[in-house]
C-alpha cells in the first residue's frame, strides 16, 4: 500500500528547504498543500544557513510520509488511526 510503482518503500528524501535548529519534526508540504513528510535533519554543509541561505549547499532530509504511515500501521499496530486519515493514494 505504501510502496511506489516499482514496489519500493521510500524512507526519506532530500529537499532544498531552509531549516534551522529545532525544525526537526516539522511538516513538509508540496505546492498543493499535501503532506510529503517530516523534517528529519539538515546537512552539515548548510549549517551557515542560520546566517545566510546558500542554495547550492542547503539541503533538508525529510522522512517520507508513506514510511511514517507504514510504521504507524504495521509497527505501531494502529490501523484505526490510518482509517481516520484522508490519504491520497496515487498510483
């Protein structure tokens, strides 16, 4: 259910978002306002972004929402929570 077209599970992704310390766990949305995932971390090379944004080096690591949902359902055994959500399942 949470795998992509190739049957692979996406766990994380990289973006050029500008984050700072304390942003871990923040929601990451696409242009349509759909939840893509949660901020996990930033790269070391972009630590200066607290002072100046550097588009060539600024990267944010996000945990893919499909992996989060998978973990809630399977590991957390909380299928009832998944049933309450409006999930856009694109194929």
